[in-house]
């Protein structure tokens, strides 16, 4: 399957966008696709060879899962590359447009269980949630 690419432009400086994207205390505030879900915990060892784990759960307790991966490359305020436990690769590019504008692009390998369009929508919903959080906090 072809990798999926999504992007969003955020009206915040690249350092803030980077910090809010990677800080566990921030991740728990935005890392879910819909308000019926939440992210109760996040761990992040942001370095090549480091790992991350975020817990995603339905607010009603009916379902939950851990999203885990290992970093392959970390260039502060520019790029993150990691792979998930199943081997899928993800790349995130932080593009400083100007002092107060940052474009975030995510390129990810889709999994095989769900349609690509559904995965794109889900990842985009999370990225859009991040966008709102970064601009409003």
C-alpha cells in the first residue's frame, strides 16, 4: 500500500508546535480523533532508539489500546521518523513557514485492516485536534 500523506498549517512558532507535539503533558490533551475518546497516559523518550507509548481509550471504557513505536531519527523542530511495532513507518515534518506559522506533514504506512480513506480521516482528525490545541493554549 502507498503511504498516506496529510498536513496542516498551524499559526504557532515551530518550537511551540514541536514542544506541544512531543511533550507527554500536552499529548494527553490532544491525541484522540473524537471527543468520545481520550488519551489518559503518554510516555515519550524522544531520541533515536527511544520509544513512545500513548494510551487511547473510549471515555465510556468500552475499548482502548496502546499506540507504541520506536524512533529512528529525531531532528529537533524539523523531523521525526519512527516505526510502529508492526513495522509500519511514520515520518513527521515540521516546516517553519515564518516566525509564527508551522506546517506539520505526516506520512504514514497504512495498516491492512481498515480502508485507507478511513485511516487518513482518523489521523487527520487527531492532527486537527492538535492544531486546535496548539493554537488555543
